[in-house]
């Protein structure tokens, strides 16, 4: 990389001395020296060549002196351009003015070329460091913008309209997801398989950030497509697991709860693939963890059997599904939110609507965490069975 240095001085012999002193660096294209005889000429060269990294300027010059040039440089140039001022020995006042106006360093006349060389190297290194820092910042801004777009795309993949099926009075449903980073690995989903069957899903992909988000998108798409083939939950997870295991990096996996509510009877078919079981609740005071077998999480081992299990919801009863970002949310002292506290909140708000239950739980989790950073994605889904469909 060639570093461009603009020398501003009205002494005609200085150019010859510099080119002689730095002939090796010039030949090896380490340095490229440009020359101007006054500040006005220097400003024109700076406008024409934004690659100039260092300006080395005398203070006393005709047309435009070095201090005026320094002020104009601060107005016109990028923050990576560094200026070194040259002044007579003992001219402390002008040196102080130059430093206050943003000069990076100074040299005194008569110039000691060993000191000159050391100062040039040091100033170039500072300019390079600033340029690298600016480039890194620009890249970070670009990445953050892309992550913002990715977050919006990911959120658009999740159902966001509630109530989701206007006119369906057999059930109420509400869900939300808050990613710990710009994009997350949790997801929820729900869809009508046919007139009397509602599919609903909650899942948690291992890891955080972009890799988890990509795996989440693949898992969600695969699971929904398979579920709409009207397979029982066990067979559905069996197929999805085989597909994910065949292509997955073994460090990535997903835990899933997939259920199908039969709206005409209240029966729920379900399968748990490594996910924490949901809570069952009713308006009469019962809140309890679903007691059911849990199968292997998805994406690690192929040819793993998954079974379909069943339960019955009576009108008014429902299910609270969540990811471990809820119960493992930590406060500033690393104290977990815990299953016990979650059960207390569910007990308190068990007779509320689905959306109120979700909001109350999320509010309580955030109250517990306080100012502590969110360590994991938080996802909640509440389904309540209201009455049989005709």
C-alpha cells in the first residue's frame, strides 16, 4: 500500500532533499510525496486527491500560511487526514496554536531528517489506523442495517395478526417472540389443517444470531409444509428430524412442541421433540405441567421414532407454551425467573384472555430481569379451547 504525503513549503530545495532521503521508500512504492508551495495550492491538491494521508506544512508561507491551511483542512478533509506542522525552533506560540487547531505533531527548523522520518512513519501509522477504524465502523453499520432487514424478514415469517382466524369461535390464540439479538432462533406458528383441525407449534433453535435464524427459517418452513400434509404430530416430527439431520451441522438442533387441536371435540394430538412441556390451565384454578413423554430433539440423529400422544381440553381449558428464555431469564444477580414464578403468574391470570395472559407473563419476566441484558429469545404461545365447532 502506497501512503501519499503532501509537503507544503515554499523552500525549493526541500523537495530534492526529501526525494533523496526517501528514495528507497519511493522506489518500493511505500511513500508517494506530493509538493505544494503554499496553503492555497495544497488545498487544491487535497480536493483533487482524497487518498492523501498526511500533510506536512510549514507555518510561514506566502498566499496562505500553515495555520490558515490547518483550519481549512479541518473544515474540508476527512478525519483520517493527519497534519504535521513545521516551525522555527522556539516558536512555541504558533506551535501551540497549531496543536489546538488539530495538528497531530510538529517539527522544528532546521529539520532533523532522522526526526522527520520518525514523525512521518508515526503519522502515517495513525492515519492508517484511523482509516481502518473508519472502514470497520462503516462495515459494522452495513452489517447492522442488514441485520435490521433480516430481523424484519424473520418477524414477517411469524403470524402477527390477531385474532388469526376471524369468525372462528371455538378457540382463542395469541403468541409473541422477542429475540435476544437482532435475529433469533425461536419461532412459533399456527395454521388450519382443515375445517376441524388447528396446528400449532413452538420451537427453539440452538445458538443465537444469524446461524440460529437461518436454521429457524429452514425448520419452520419444513415443519409447516410437512404438517399441512395432514400427518400426525409424531410422524411429522419424524420426517422433519430426518430431513434436518441429513443436512445439518451437528452443532445445530431444534426443540419442538407440535400439537393439533380438534376443534369439534377438544382433543389435542401432540408430540414433544426435546422441548419443555407446556402448562395446562383452566378457569377453575388448575395449573399444571403437561405430563407426557419427551422425544429426541430434532436435527441430531436420523431414524429416531417420534410418537403421537393425546389429551382432552374441556371448554375454558387451555395450554401455555413457552421457550426456556422465559424461565431462564436472569436478573442482574443471575437469579433465574424459574418455573415456580411462572406458575404463580399463570395461576393469577389463568382466567384472562390469551393475549392478556401472554402480556402479563412477558411483563413479569421483564420486571424480574430489570436492567439485565436479555440472554435468550423469549417466545410464548397461549391456546384456549372455548367450545366445540359444529
